[in-house]
């Protein structure tokens, strides 16, 4: 056998023995099966490409736009998954731990936004939870805005002397915008409240409407 024939035989053997790895695409069906296994066995399928470590619970949301959304709450983190109408994963976001979920049509255009409550910071003597607003109508997920849902944070008034301030936020959706009402309370400090109206800009961002952020001192 000539050298050329030996080389051809070697190339043929390589081409027949090496099989390209099949792309591992997450699907909604596989996600549900992975969660069922987690509940049954106490751990996720190691072959599943989405990290489910620390899984606690999840929501499934159908907003009527053909896509299906899954929001996962995990220990110290969270995820938002967007599946197409065919059940294939099309986009995902890693977030902080998700504690709550709301659905809102902020500007009454029949396209809904997803609003989560997330634990953004925690530790000994401190907690910070924020609202996060996500746009899901475009091809990809994107965060539009975040604001205080609840916080209990220390503030150093004088060297070596900490004062803890507590704040609670509330959202009201509708009427062409999103209203964020913030109430601050603190030891040795006056209570204060602030109302902010958030609207869409021409650039598609969500920002405070001019002249609609109204601080109030309630002494």
C-alpha cells in the first residue's frame, strides 16, 4: 500500500470514529423533569446544563406573547429563563435571590413587564430587598429599573455610633406609569416618605417622570 493510500485510510478512520457532540439545549420539558428529580432525590441532574443548586421554588409565567418564563428562587441567587413557544431556551438572566413576583402592564400597551422582589444584600444586622422591573417583550430579557422594597441598614451618625434606618417600598401599577412609594423610618430621625412616578422614555427605558419625585417630611 502506498503512502498516499495509508494516509487516506487513516483520515477515513478518524472521520468515522469521531462523532461531533450533540448540542445540549435546555428545554422547558427537561427543566420540569430536573425539578421533579430535585424534589425526589434532593439534588439536581448533573447532566442538566442549568444550575439548580440551592433550589427552593419557582414560578412559571405565560404572558400571552408566545413565550414561557420561569423564575427560579435559589439560596443567595435566582434565575429568569425565557423559553420559546417550541419549549427551547432562548434567553436567561442570573439574578440575586428572588422572593416575590408581580406582573404589570406599565404603559397599558398590552405587553406585560415582570416585577420581582429580590434580596440584594444581607448580613448580620442588615437586609436589603429591592424591586426589579424586567422587560420581556423584546427578543432578550433586560432590566429596566430597581428600587427599594425593604431595607434595614446601619448608618454611622457619629464615629463609633450606628443608627439603624428602616425603609419600606410599595408599588402601584397602571395609569400609564409605575408609582414607587417609599417610607423611611429611623431611630432618632424623622420619618420621611417619597413618591416617584416611573414612565417609559422614547428610548425604551424606565425613568422617573420630571417633577414627579415628591419628598415629604412627616414630623
